[in-house]
C-alpha cells in the first residue's frame, strides 16, 4: 500500500515537471529511482508490462493527476516563490547524483576516460538549450495595450504561421467590469479576470484583433505570457503537431531535457497548453498520437542503448542531470531572505532525493 502511494507521488511529480519549461520529467524519474522501470515498461514488451503492471498503473495515475490537476499549484509556487521552487528542484537533482553514480558503477563497472565522451556532450546539450531559450526572438503573439481616460484598447497580433481560433484566453489583473468589445469574461475574482474571445475574434495569420476593456484596467499584466490560444486545424498543422510533439515526447523521458522546453523551441507550447485548458479535441488528437509515438520510440531506443552501453548511457545521464542545475538556477539569486528560504528548500529537496536513492535497489 505504501509503495502504491509513493508511486502515485512519483508519477505526480513527473507529470507536473513535464509541463514546466526547463524542468525535466526524465530527471524526476532518475531522482526517484524509477527511470529504468518506466523506460522498460514504455518499450511495450508484454513481459515488462506484466512484471511492472502495478507500478506503472499507480505511477500513471499520479502522472495524469499531475498534468491535469496540479499544474495550477506549481504555477502558483513559481509565481509567488520562484527562487525557493527552483532551488527545491535543484535539491532534488543534487540529491539524485549518488544514485546515478551507483547505477554507473553497478556490477563492478569502473569509470574510465571514455565516459567523458558521453558526459561532456550531454552537459553541453542542456546548457546550450538553456542559453538558446534565453536569447531574444520574434514573438509569435504580440500584444499592445493603450489605456486612455475612457477605455483600455488591446491589440493582439498573430505573427504565427496558422490562423488562431476565437477561443483564445487572456488574463488581466483585477476585476474587469463594464462593457467589453471583442471578448467576454470567462472567470473573474477580485485579483484576476480571464477573458475569452467572442465568435468574431478569430485572428488570421499576419492579422490583428482589437478588444476594448474598461478604463482603469491594469495594462501591465497584459502580455504574451498571459495569453493562451489554439490554432485552426489543417493538414499541415496536423503533420507539424504530430512530428513536433513526437520529438518533445522523446525529450520527456531523457533526463535533463525538458519536453515542454522543446515545445517552446518549436513554438507549440502555448498551442498545446491552450488546447488542454479548452479541451480542444482537434488539437489534442495529434498531440496524444505524437506523445505515444515519441515515448514508445524513445523508450525502445534508450532501452537498447542501456543494454549495450549502460556505462556510457549513465555517463550521459549524469551530464544531462548536472547540466539541468544550470537550467533551473533561479534568476534573482542573492543575499536576501528569499534566497535563504530557497536554500532551505534546496536542503529539503536534497534530503528527499538522498533518502529515496538510498532505498532504491540498483540492478546489476
């Protein structure tokens, strides 16, 4: 019973990690010592599924709950305690290093100079992808807000390659009341309001739509990061989603590489997140197919490499995991109370990973 609860928790953390750009679900599997087991099951070999059926059932339940039900919790933590949250993940990563080392040297294997040929490129890959993600680039969506004494006019420009549906959503600070043009209120509280486009507010590629909000609306919170959308489906978009999500799904099970981050690089992250929030079946179908293809193909590839080159594979995993420390290192780190709280969170994460790793059996 306790193992089932733990497997649900491991799956939950894995699910949440996979929707955070920069955080690797594969790393979380390594942290909790279930990486080999999950990869073995995902190869879809009948013997592996039978052997680990109970584990993958509860791990899968946790993963689904993490993706669909707990994403708002981690979003709230990053919004309100970004340094402490990042450093908690850093602690988990640091605490998993001894377990990775045990896997590397299992069965009497010794670390040799050739391990560097796997470790260094893997480390460079994660650091390089992080640097690339931080470079300025063209905005797929450009949002400009102009507030006057009478109203707040917001212009949304679609610089992408596909037409956006009218079911886009925009969050703004504060409670929006009064007459609206080009959108309606989907949800409102005293702190935030979620706006959704009306039927005539679809945005063709290269075009803009203008919405009018009441005077006094806080324009500082109106930007591309507060905007979610989905595209109108066509054959080209279906193929691109299928290929792109397949690639991102392979990244989901590679430690140190974030599947969400790959979706960001491919320009698909907002589309998929928007589809999940709005239950857009036409977008979710190729997304789901791509996830299955990518995970199964990636698992089979990793499993085959594990059997033939386990020392080099774990050397690469060590590089990917250590490189991910750079990826999640928090901005704003300094000598202040928030960083002090972050150090405490790092210590908690490290202890959790160390305890789990110590009690994880390593296969020879």
